[in-house]
C-alpha cells in the first residue's frame, strides 16, 4: 500500500508541475510564388526543458512534426482545406561521437552537428520548401495558412511515454502561426 501512495504522490507532483518557459515557437512563416509553385520560408525556435535534453543526450530519439495547412476562406461555409502537409524530422544524439544528427524523414537527408544549439537552429530553419502548385490557388479568393510544430510523443520509447504524457515538460507544442496566403 505504501508503494501505491508513493506512486500516486509522484504522479500528482508531475501533473501539478508548472508549465515552463521552454517550448517551441514559430517566429515567422511566409509563402512566396516562384514560377509555377509556392514555397515556404519559416523560422522556428526550440527551447527544450532540461528533462528532454537529458533524455536526448542519453540516446532517446526525438521526432519533430511540422504541420502546414492552407485553407480557402469562405463566408458561409467552413474554410476549405486546399493543402495539408507534414514535415517530419528526427533528432538523435550519438553519445560516443558526441554528435547531434537531424534527419529529414521523407528524403532521409541527414546533417550532423557537434552542438545541440546548432542542430536546433538547423531544424528550425525552413528555406524554400515546396508547398503546392500555383494552379491550386485562385487569385480571386482569400487564403489563410497555418503552421504548427510539436514533439511527437508517440515516437518515444514505450518506457518513457507515461512520464512524457504526465509531465508538462514534455508537451512541446507551438501555437498555430497564421498568415494570409496572397496571390500576386
């Protein structure tokens, strides 16, 4: 019975832990048209809590999901989703080599860094990411775009998931960054 009380107390402490200033923030996002396509440029700032950094440094892989939505704004109906895309990254630390590796999951492009802050800066820089064909956008209509970023807790090791789900320190999600998608 004592073990159950101790476990309940530990869970209560984890649940009541204040949310920290560490988080993910989209600093800016902008789409521009080049020839027959629209491209995204964005800047994302990452600030991990010490618990997340310690787990990464101990060899836990972190999955980062960047979701992008482009919607046609409509007056009488809900907004119509024109394009939804997900950019997935994996952040890994190799302790023996003391390297941080960022992998773009869809094309398996890997870039390595000897400093976590450099890896996070790279991870948070989106340059000229193809969003959609220009023909999908009607210049006579209004569009709005959303970008949000989160740490995907589903990809954590099974033993770490309960702690991550119960602790605010692992809930790393950005607010939706919204901007108007305008055709020239």
